[in-house]
C-alpha cells in the first residue's frame, strides 16, 4: 500500500470527487491542503474547517512545497503553475491513480472503459451483467460515484468509466479488461489535435490483460507500446464480437456463440448493438457467464438523456439525446436512424472547438430540418440549407411545433456541450422534455 502518512498533499478541485480525495488522504494521515480556482467552490461547506483552503486561483507556494498534487480532471497538467511544480520535482496525479494503487493491492479485477461516446452506457451495462452473475460490483469514476469512494464497499470487481482527462494523470492502472470504444473529435479546446486526444485515451491499455478494440475505428487500436497480451474486437462484421443477420433477424455473437437476438433487448439502434457487444467482450474477459449476460441485456433500458423517448403524441416521437455533447455522438444517433416522416433536429450549444463538417453529409437529406441555437448555433446552421437559427432551444421548439405531423421525429442531439445556456446536459434534457409535453 502507498504510504501517505505525514506527506504534504495538495488537492486541486473540490466537488464530489475532490471531497472523496480529501477523505481518503485524511484517513491515511496525510497533511492535506485544498485549492480551488473558483471563488465559491461547490463542496466548500463540507470541508473540515481544520483543512487549509485556498480559493479563486492557484497557490504556487503550496504547489511547490507539496510532495504530491492530486489534480482535478478539469485542470490541465499543461497549466503553467502545475508545470512549475513538476519542474521542482513534485508528483502530479489524479484521483484514479490514488484508487488503482489501492485496488492493485486488493487484487480485485478492474474493467476500464473510455471513448468519445457510449462509455456511460457501456459502463452501466457491463456493471449490470456482472451483477446478474452474483458479483458485488463497484461502478464509478467519471460516472456516478468517485472511484475512491468505491474502496469503502465490499466489491468483487470494479467497473470504471474513465475520461481522457482522468487517464492523463493515471500511471498504474492494470485493468483486467480495457476498452477505447471510439475516438472522435472532442475537447479540442484542451488538446493540441485529435492524435493528442487519442493518446490520452490509449493510456487505458497500458498494463491491461485484455484489450477490447473497435474493429470499425482504427483510432481505438493499440500502439505498440500499449499492447495487451490478449486482444479482442467488436464490430458489425469481421470481429470477435459481431452482429449476425439471418432470416431478417439480427443476433449478438461472441465468436460462434449466439448470445441473444437483438429484438429481445429493450435498447435499440446500431450504436446500442455495438455498445452491447463491447460490454459482452469486457465481462467475458473476467469470466461472467452467458446466462447472466442474457439476463442483463433483456432488462437494461438505457440511460437517461441518451436517445430516450421523452414524449409521444399525435404520432410524433420526441427523442432526448441531450448527452450527445460532441459531433461523434450525434453522428452515432443519426446513423441508421429509423424514420417514417420528417426529422426535426435540434443542434447547438458550446462545440468545444470541434469541427462540425462531419455532420453535413448526414443532415443534408430532403426530410431533415435543423433548428440551431446557442453559442455555436450559427456555425451549425451553415451545414444545411434546411436550417434555421434561434437564440434558444425554446424558441426553436416553438417554431417547429406547428410543422409537425404523424410519423415525424423531434430529436435533441445537439453535438455540443450545454454550459453556454444550461447548468448541465441533464438540465438541457429536462427542459427539452418539459417543452415537448407542452403541445
């Protein structure tokens, strides 16, 4: 076990994760100080009054005097103050690194999941498959519970969703099974280019026993220095985990073993079939039985705000895909879309410096109408001749409502983050659902 007793530990960033780091380090008898660049950080009221707190910026003296800095994923290691501390020999890690140092000592398997899109769905479905096999599962990381809080539970296996930001400061992850589901442009306001972002994702494969790669996305495949001893793939065809089409039906396959007909699942759509195949590959790598996998696949209803039916009336489906916070996620939603009438697509928000051009070939259809809003609404509206520009999502919905007819779909799949106009993608999805039900 790593020894933090009497070590000078500086935690950057409060909130739920930061507080979990402080609690962990206090139990380890470390000397803890906390920095948050916000003037009034969330969680400050829960911090022990005896722990020094610096707000409104970074404290270079504290950083330079630390043995270790535990940095929030939201702050880049490239930040000048952090680089100055690194030059002084200070260790800089994240909460996931603290977690894996403990988990490695427990010898409990860790399933690690990253990707530009689908990682929350795959993480949740993977956890449900393991639970169905009677395993005690600790699920967390970038979803739900901070990873360090999972150490307080009795677990047989850990299932972690990990962001590229978290992986940047993780060095000792030894996953039993790891996957990069896909790599599409995201967070281009943080990374130099797509390859820089990809390399952060690929760190998940280092020291992994089994790597689960996307056969349809070459960017998910390991570089030589990260190669795992076992590699399996998922994809529609030419993969270890694949979709079999026979007599008008499709089946989830694990090599030559038929796992389940897709029509027995509650979730639908090609992107969800790929998510299911990835989950099957991950859990089979740690010995979860087929019967448990089938049980979970039949019961899993998907995640809130992820291609979720928000309302159905007068033959019109209103679909909440507010979690589509990048271009790749919206591309996944539009690919293979089942549509009877017209599509009314709501796009907009903060594009995080992304290139939207990939959407153009998908949305330029005679029955696709785009309603663009928010910070990057104007850039999105230029992609299609059948686009209108609005200030807000509410204005866009008010404009499209009179044109709706039976068979149409209204799809909120914004290809952007929400923070220009909403507190979170959840709040954006809730507002869409409220507006959908007004008609």
